[in-house]
C-alpha cells in the first residue's frame, strides 16, 4: 500500500520535472503532466523489477522515474505528430 502511495507522490513531482527538463512546446495541461509523471514512475518501477534493480513492491527512484516520464513524453509527442500529419 505504501509503495503505491510512494509511486503516486513521486509521480506527481516527476511529471513537473520531466516537462521542465525536456525541451519543446508541450500543450499538456497540469492534469496530463501529473498523469505522465505517475505513468513514468510506474514504468520505471516495472522496468526496475524486470531488470532486477528493485524488489517487487519497491518504488522506483527519482532519476529512474524522471527518465521514464521523459520517455513517455517523447512517445506522446511522436504519436501526436503522426496524428497531426493525417
């Protein structure tokens, strides 16, 4: 239970940090930024468990969560640019 809450809290902050680090014009609102950070934290936790860096139920670290959120932000921009081309 606490690992889930920890991932959510880290994700809230990570979304804001990832948007500040990644250059470019992102038209995401606050809610989507926070959801992006939460998803990045979950992605980092999942990959960390799969790679053996974390135990099951451990929350990912700050740097891994930020990297996960930036990866999701790049994927989001890629998908958005493909749909805008249509």
